[in-house]
C-alpha cells in the first residue's frame, strides 16, 4: 500500500504579489522550490494564516533569490499581497518505508529567504 504524505512544508511565507490575469498558480522563488523539493507543475496546498483560506494550485518557478511568492489567477480571491501563508507539497511512499520518512520543513524570514 502507498501512503500520501506531506513531503515538504514552507512555513510563514509572505505573499509579495498577486496577478488576477495570469493562469491559476502560485509563483515560488526557485531557491525555495529547490530546498523544498517542489517541481514546476507540482500540485500544492496553500494555507493562508491571515484569513484562514485554503486552496490547491500548481507551483511555477519564480526568479531565484528574489523571495517572490505570487498568487495568480482566481487564487487572488484567497490571498492578497502581504498575507502570511504556508505551502504544503505531497508525495506517496510505500507503507513499509513510512517509519524512515521525515517531512522537510523550511523556515523563512519576512522577505522569504531561508533561515536555519
């Protein structure tokens, strides 16, 4: 049996921009995508800590090192600039490997740069 797990969590990001006229997605700084093992096109869940909204969308690459977190398309109805969000990505793992699995948790500062 395969289990669905939270593969990675990027904690307390700040939304830096919104674009209603772009396809439904979330733009994520490529450095954050690399660190959290999120690929362009991956489905992610977004939890908005500012208004308690939750939505799923597709991740797209933002310019590396800019800290960009962009909410695109109809998703702008769930999050706005300066909101605080969490991004979750998922994976599947064989049940016999579940005890060796650990979710990657990435913490960022107010400018969305990775902190230890």
